[in-house]
C-alpha cells in the first residue's frame, strides 16, 4: 500500500436500515470514477444508520442492506475505494463470518468475487486477493470439520461462489512489460528508486522489495527510509517516548519503527472513506455526497451558519463501520 499524499433473512435485515431510497445505479467514467447523474433522478449511494447500538436496539442496522445501499460491489472498481473495501472484507471473512446473516454472507461473497474481477482486469493488488482467498480457504476447512455456517443449501451456494472466485484467481497472470520497452525498472536512477521506496507505507512491502533486487535491498537499509516511515505512522511524542525508553537505539530507525508498531499499531489511511453526517445520521462516500436534510430545510441551514462545515462529517474507518452493526 502507498502512502496517501493527496429469502427471509434478507427481509428481516431490510427492516433494520431506515433508508427508503431505491438502490442507485452508478456509472463509471474511463478512469473508473463515479459519475453521478442527479439530473436523471439517480440518488447517490447512502444509508441512514442508528448511531448507538444499545441492547434494546442491537441489530437494528442491517449490514447486507447497508452494503447494497452504499454500492460496495460497484465501488470495488474505483481505485480510491478499493483498499478501504478490502480492509473491510479482511475484517469480516474469517473472524466474523459466522456472526453474519445468510443474506450478509451472500453479499460478502459477491463483493469478493467483484474484487477478483477487478484484480484480474487491473493487474494490481493481487496480494490482497490472495489474502482473502487464504481466509476463504480457512473457512472452507472449518466447514469440512462440521462447524455450523448456516443452512446446507446456503453453504452450497457459498461454495459455488468461492469456486468461481478461485477460477478467476487461477487465470490471473501478471503481464510483464516487453523486453524492448524502456525504461525498465532496473534502468531507473537510484534516486528514483529511493523515491518509490519512500512512498511505501507498509514495512512488509519494503521487505519484499529488498528481496526483489539488490539495489532496493541496499536502499531499504538506509536510515532515511525507516525514519520517514516512523514519521508517517506515529506522532513525534510517540517516537520520542520509545527513544527515551531505549536511548541506545536512538539511531536505529528500523528497530524504533518495529517497537512503535508493537506499542501503538500502524496508522491506516485511505484515499476514500465512508463518512457519517451528523445532521441526518447518514453514511455516504465522501467524494459523492448524499441528500442531506440540511440541504432542503432553510430553518436547519440557519442553525448551521456559524458551524464549521468540516466538523459535520466524521470519517468512519472499517473497524468503526462494523460497530454500527454490533460486529
């Protein structure tokens, strides 16, 4: 990942989401970005949500319906949303799959199948698909040992979808550039290769790069690479706290990074995230927007004149998104 610089079960779940708009049809431009045709009556993907899931209203929000109304399946094809969705899938597939309803499981597998199509078409992020496939393999092995995963008919449908995903993945062949195409990566000046490494936000990507080419292995050992990686993920106070505890390692930025990672965890940053509107309690994609009550009520707009508009929208990371559904 790069640093960012710039069916009864279905009916039951549908009752939980308080959004009564029809599922939108979203079109793509040549750059795989959304084009909203509001003049044609198409409503942006959005979903009203219950903010606090107490015991009295736990399960009120339906995950499957929320994923549909936010158009996750189509959003996979937008490069800005791809990493966010894959992280959400990663959190759902293995540890939480049994907690999902049959409808939510079906939607989940359909999104993963769409991820496989996107990876096949774009020739990118195959490692993310491989990770999801590994988790699916574990789920299948658990099913073979008799762990309950729903009805037999439903699980047969899941296995059919999983087999289709594996068929797509097996046919993916990363196309290498031709021998006559220039410049080759090995022909780039060392300064350019260093700039590429400085934009990697995951230490595992750095380690893989070091194994790929001797020049990158030498550059990965530079202190600057790990120092800027520390500064990207952690605050100056966090960095200083680790240095103060181990003064002898103050110059070993790679060691400092791994200590910080174990102590504080890594920062997650996405080019596009789900947002929560404080006005109407609505989840929506930030770049697309949503039909808000504040836009249609003049009296409500007057109350917001002195309010910072940026504070009205709260970014929702994948872990926080699942909390709306008691997951």
